[in-house]
C-alpha cells in the first residue's frame, strides 16, 4: 500500500460475512466459554458476557476488492483464525499486566 503511486484507502478483509454474534462466539470459544443466547433482535443477549450494543449493525462485511485489484492482496487468514490471534494477544497482554502489578 505504501509503495503505490496514487494514495488510496484499502480494506484488508476476508470478504466473508459474519455477525457480531459470530465474532462473540469465536472469541469466547478461544477462552473455553460458550455463550448462551437469550431473547431476539435488539433484545438478544449473550448470557456469559451480558454485553449489549443497541446501535450495532446486524452484519459486518469488508470489501477487499480494491486491495486485491490494486495490490494483488488476498486474505490467507480466516475470520475464526483472526479472532484466535486477537484473543491470544489480549490474553498475553493481561498476563503481562498481572506480572507488572504483582511486582
């Protein structure tokens, strides 16, 4: 992206559609938790997290076509693998912060 002659914004994405619910389930699975869903629509909640975002969109989908067309970029990481890496990074940060607070 930085070597392009013309400056542009690029979306780097898998191009696969997932709901916020999918993202939450991927994340909780990484730490051995299962979300139990109750309610429906904007009243649906994940019991384990009790996290609610009433202004959230139902589906999120990145369009990486410009990055593919201009950069030849294609994703190699699935959404579930990306979440796995994100959760592992967050858990590592928590462990580091705990060590600092203990010392």
